[in-house]
């Protein structure tokens, strides 16, 4: 079906080159306009075909949301936005002002949050229905075949940023060269043998040249800019068991979701009418 769809797409482009209005195609009766394709393509700097694939997947998600009877009410959305505001140290009113200062319409933001929440619930339902839990044999086999993923550095060179002002630290992380007087910076060499497992996981999985998430430490907030990791060694399975579970489970969930939507796409009624070049 995908081959037929691509052929139809190519033919439509030739026949309708330059046209940017009207209906482009329908997915299970849901309309995608040529304007939507062009807008998404230009905004995200992607090809027309990539934009089409994204919009088709969105319509398939809408079909599945209806089929699975997944709904998100405004109360849940409002609660989620308040949580997002609180996690940034802002009241809802201040958060709305911050969005406005960035030229983001609050209702557009609210609709985006609602859409993401619905998609998350759909994916959770799909993985619950289709995902097979991993067993011990799978875990050990994955670990043996992918030991490099779990190699642990003995030492990590980093620049530690700390402050009592979380907002100032967030600004410093976004603009490391800026001069925030409330930020203390310190060159550190971290011996990973002395770290608890959760902090080691964060540091190890932060790419060199990047910041970790901001973490509360006693009465301050701390973030580490990772400079270099050294003296890697292969760990024992039991010492990284939780990490193996997380990675393998994540891969199985991704496969379950991908297979689900591939089947949904194969059975979808996609009708190409005309497409922009």
C-alpha cells in the first residue's frame, strides 16, 4: 500500500504543481489540506513527503483515539499546565505572562498540551495491550549483546553550576556564557564509585558538552556541565540491572507502538486527491 501511496503522490505532484489550496488527501475520511502540508513543510524545514507522513500519522492517531474512546477533559489539561508552571517556579498567571512574552498564544499552548496528553494515553493503552514483559533470560541476553551501552566511567570531569535561585540556574543553563551573579561555578572530577545509582545514571547518560537536568541538593539547586568521561569499565549485570530493564522495555514498547501503527496505516482508507509540489 505504501508503494501505491507514493506513486499516487508523485503523479498528483505532476498534475497539480504549484497548487496550494483545497483538499490534498483524506485518511479514514479525515481531511488533510494542501495548505497544512505546505505550512508544516516550511515551518519545520522538511520535505513535502515528510510533512505528508507526519499529517497522515496524526490522522491515524485521531482515528485510534476515537476507537479507543480516549478523551482528555479541560480540568485535566488545566491541572497539567499548573504542574508545568509550578515545576518552573511560576504561578499560572506568571506562566501565562511568560508564554505571552515569547509570543505563544495560551489557547494554542493549551490545545497542544491536550493533544500530547491524549497521545500519551493512547500510547500507554497500546503498550498495555500489546507489550510483552521482559523476562530474566531476555535481560541477560540483551546485556551480553550490548555491554558497551552500560559501560561505566570511573571518573567524570564536569563544571558544577549551583545556586539557591532555580530560575537563575535555568537561565545559566540556557546561556552558559552569561554572567549570573548568584551562580557558583566549580571545576570538579567526580569519582563514580562514591555515587548513588540514580545520580550515576544521570551523569553517565548526559552527553559530553551538555548539561544534566537541574537537581535539588540540600538548600541549593545544582546542574553539571559534562566535559569528559574517563576510564570506562564493563559493569556486572546486577549493578546495572534496572538500567537494562529500562532500555529493553523501552525498545519493546517502541516496537509494539510501531507495529500497531503500521497495521493501522496498512488498513487505513487513504485517498489522494491532489498535492502541492
